[in-house]
């Protein structure tokens, strides 16, 4: 008998057809919506928001209204590298991953598997499997096991080709990252010259100590630019004193510009957070009152209209004319506004003013606060910053406590983690991973249930109380098997990132971008274990229940036999999730609905309206990348086992490539502070290696377990399995060479040279900030309230609780003057409020001209 012998399950065709019909209906409906709306000028902010909302220099080309010209402009007339200008390297490399491993890789996969593997399985005589299993690895009969040699050679060729692609992508990543790092636009930003150092020992935790390390960099650089630091010249991390350095005081010619020594300020942070939250609550309460006053006036329900207003007895408060005192908004300061101290528009400003006064007093004694162990340093040049960061990494190789990161911006700092003890970080990391592993184990229960549902017909034939499912007919059976499991799996994975992000944050990461990179690794771990391994095992196990009582000892063999039939679940997964997801993205269905409901959903305050009407889509790469990596993984593993997977995935990735290229250049606006310069891509490339290992292991198992007509292990299977083991080892050695020798982290992460600027990416230097040469000019470039993500000003890397101004209470400027009246009253209580850049029409719709008055404005929305 073949190791993938007779299929004992019912027909797989209804399950697949149901999923196919569902996907076709979904894609068709969403595409029709796009055809109907994308030409409408009223929906221009929905279908080309970057063209309307972005500042000059970041606006993409206008998209034509014609269907073919629309997509021709996106797919063929616009280089992928333009996305670097719009949304940075992270966005570009996500699209690159789809293009290379979803299109460039899968096209040869599709051609070879259809030419070689399908005939080898489908030609008669075969195992007479039904449905799509006719095309699978398991349809090869026991007496013709030599046909599996075709699968073997096809797998070898495709694995080698995939490794070739990975090698090329590592090279491409280095080229693009270096070009981005050294582009004139990027070099003008403060982040290129700013370094964050964590776990700094007391011996060098001072401005003098930091400058001592920097002086060594300067001395070495002056003799052999770009060289690594010899061990004999590495600084001793004890008894640090200020040493003679090249411009150690930070003048315009070079050296350290500024050192930020962090402070432990949990008590102050608590007061600061109380003030920030209450400002938001006061803003919301004032917004409700302004809307209520205008609504009462419009509908003739105001105290003045009802004769309830006595001008002589009134306190002179304008609001008395439109809203009775008992109708005015109140709120509580606790959870969801349901518990805690009660506040209103009279008491809340007093509460905020009290916190402002407390903060002002405490900020006078900042130098008396205990010092944290995180230091931020800004250099005069990018080269010095990167050389310093490399030196820190090489200096502390023994205990691996000190860590340095480049490309730092204030908004990326997780301020609650800056003062954590290094050993506390190690313990927290251990706890964090323990919780993650525990969650993986517990999560297996609901995910295994999803796998069982995907093969419910095998179970209902054995369990009497589930017999009704088998009697439900092909439609019911197809919905339960083909649609329900992928939907359940998608819901389960939607809940995971929230919990996992908390676990990564728990271990003390100082940068939010590092938390996201850590989230990528853990979310991918969940994806591959639960989204692939557990589902496959559960599907195969249920398929094998018919023989399990008599063949418990042959469980591994049974699972291998059922592995090809488990592919049906993943075929339906591609159809019901990926196809509809791509259509949902390019059709802009959700944003269109939100746009139609914009006035209802915008909220009561100008700040909420600003974010709702001007803020564009954003993507969290830590949660967007792993599901895409899982799809690549499933496709690679099943490419030879079930070739139809290659065709479906190829079509799916064509849709995804078109959708995401459109979104990333015309619709999305990624936050500058979250940009890692493409470091997510390296993690994504490593998931492809994992996919190759899984493919090799699955195929080796299938080859080793294949048996001939005499129930003996097939010689061809044993030979192919042995070679496949060797191939797995070679792939592992190839990855070790890449990660440990050829493309080590310093080579991937740090800038190689800053003497020339690579302009091949068409980055326009006119859109960047002018390079400055003095700290005074840098402060001027910081913008209103020190700007957004500039990092130039002298308080940039101090904890916000130690310097940041109170958020302006932003109130709508209505026609009755209630907003201005409230703003004046709040200002009189020493709390800043404003109605600038806002208006309210007669229908109580709020309009804003730009960002809040306490935030920088660049002539358009940019995060």
C-alpha cells in the first residue's frame, strides 16, 4: 500500500466548491462596489487620500478614472520604489515580499508542479482518490511508487530556486537600506544621528562617560575610517572620565551634540498621565455641550426658546440661554467613565490646573530625581552615530547587557521601560517567553477544534450525535467544512496580537519598534504552530479515526497518509480569506462606509474629527507580515503534495500585490516613528527558511513511509527520503552561512559609508528638511510644540512628563459663540483652550482646517 493510500474521506469537491463560490461572490461584489464608486469625485478622499491629504512632496500621481488605465498606472507605470518616498522601506519590503515570493517564486512553482507532479499523480493506474485529491501526492498507487521520483526532483529544483531567491533578497535588502540611510532626504533628519543605549552601567552613565566612548570612535575613525574597533582599544567600562576627543563638546564640525540622561519619574509620570487623561475628558465634555447647545437652539428646545431663561437672574453665562444646568455633561474619572470621582465643566479645569501647578513645581527639581540606565545621544553625523553604536555592541560582548540602537525618534520610545534594571529585564524576558509558550499550549485546544471541524464528515460518520451533519447534504457539509473553519481561525488570530504585544512589552523593550519586531517573531510562531502544524495534525488525525483503534502504533504512518487530504483545508483557507481580503482592500469597502457615516462617527470634538477625516490607513507590520508568511509557508509545503495550491496562491498573490501597491502609495500613511528601515523583511526571509524545513520534513516522511504492493518500504521512497534529509541539512548550512557569516547584523543594520549618496531610489531631496549646522537652527526646525518626530529640540529625549506642555483643550467654534465662551472660561482657570482652525455648521457638523493648534502642521496630513 502507498504511504498515501486510499482516501477514506468523503468527497472533497463540495467543500472546495463552496469555498470557491463564496470567494467568487465576495470578490465579485466588492469589485462591483469599486467600479461603482472609484470614479465618483465625492469619494476622492477614499480612493486617493494621499493625493488629497498629503503635503506637497509626498503626493502621488493622479490616478485616472478608467478601469484599465487606473490599474496600468498602479502596476506598470509606477515603480515599486516610489513607495519608499510615500511610506518608507518597511512598506516597500512588504510589497517586495509579496512580489518575490508570491509571484516570482510561485510562477515556476505552478509551471513545474503542473507539468511534472500532476501527471505523475493523476495518470492511471492510480489510487482512484476523489475530488481534488486526484491531483495530490497520495494518488500514486503502491505498484508504481517510482512515480514519486518526479515529485522528488521537482521539490529539489524548487527548493534550490527558493534559496537562490532568498540569497538575492538579502543582497537587495542591503542595497536598498544603505541607499535609504544615506539619501539626502534621510540624512537631514535628526534620527540618523541619534543613538539609544540601554542597560548603561553606572561607570559610564554620565555625559563624560558617554563622551569617553565617543572619543575612542573619533580617534579610530581619524586613522582608519570604517574599521571595526580592535579589542585592545576598547574602553574599560569603569572609572570613566572625560577623555580628549575630536570635538567632544559637540560643535558643528563633529562629535557629540547632546547627551540625554534619563530619570526615574514614576510619581511625576502618574501626575502627568492624570492631567493628559482629564484634558481629553474635558475636551469631550465641552464638545458635547457645544453640540447640545446648538441642537437645542436649532430645534427650539433651548431654555431661552421655552421661556425658562431669566436674563436678570442669570449669572451671565452664555450657556444658560441654551442648556439647563442639570442637562450639562458630567463624567467620572475611572474605568470607562463609570467609576471614580465625578467631574464637570466647572471642576475639571480646576483639577487640570492643580496638576499643571504640581508639574511646574516638580520640574524645578529634575536633577534630584534618580537616574535611569538608558541614555540617548545625538551626534554631528550619521557615521559617528553608527560607529558609536557598533562600538557599544562590541565592547559588551561578554555579558551582553549594554545595547545600542540607531535611528531613534522620541515618539518611538516606550517611556515606561527606560529605567528598568538590566537583570530585571532578563527575568521579565524569561517570564514573557514562559507566558508565550504557555499560551501556545493552551491555544492548541481551540485551534485543534478548527482542524476537527475541517474534517467533520469523517467524525460524524463515527459519532452518532453528529450524524445529522453527514445527512445535511453537500451544501451544508461544504459550508461547515469549507467556510466555517477559516473564519474561526481568522477570529482566533485577531485576538492574539493584543496579548502578545503586552507580553513583549513586559520584558522591558525601550523602543516601540523593537516591541513590534518582537511581536512579529511570536505572532509568526503562533501562525506556523497553530495555523499550520496543529491544523494539519488535527485534520489528519480525524481522517484516521476509522483505523485508530486497531492501529494505535501506526499513528505516525496514518498521519503521513492523511497529510495530502489535509491540504483541502488550506485550499479553502486561501479562497475564503486571501481572495476576499485582497478584494476588501482594493475595493475600499470599509473606508467608503466610514466616509458616508463620517459626520455621525466623527465625534464631538475637533480632535476626533481631525483624526477621523484626515488620518489615513496605517498597517502594523508585526501583524500584517506573519499571515502573509504563513500563506507562503503553506504554499511551499504543499506545492508538491497538492499542486493546485500553487495555482490558487499565485492568483491570490496577484490580487494582494495589486491591492497593497495601490494602498501603500495612494491610500496609507505610515507613521515615521515606527519605521525600522526594512528590518521586518529580514525576519520574513527567515520564515521562508522555516517553510523549506517543513517542506523537507513532510516530504522526507512521506517518502520514508511509502510502501509497495507487498507492504514493504519502497526503495525509491527510502532513497528519496534519505536525499531529502541531506537537502534539509544543506539548507540549514546555507542559512547559517547567511545569518552568521555573510549577512551578520552589523552588515545589515548599520550604514557602510556616508561619503556618497545613492540616488537610484529617486528620493527627492527637496522634500526633506534642510541640513543644519547649529543647535539653534535645529531648534527652529523643531516646529510648533517642538514638532513631530523631529528629535531636534533640546528636550526631545527627556521623559514627556518632565517638560511637555498641557494639551490644548480644542473646542469647536460654533455660530452661537458657545465654544469661544467655554474656551475663555477654561483659559481664565489657567488651563489652555482654543477654538482655532475649527467651525461648526448649522447641522452641528464640525469642520477642521488642519491639526490641533498645539501640533505641527506641514501643509497636509503626515504621521
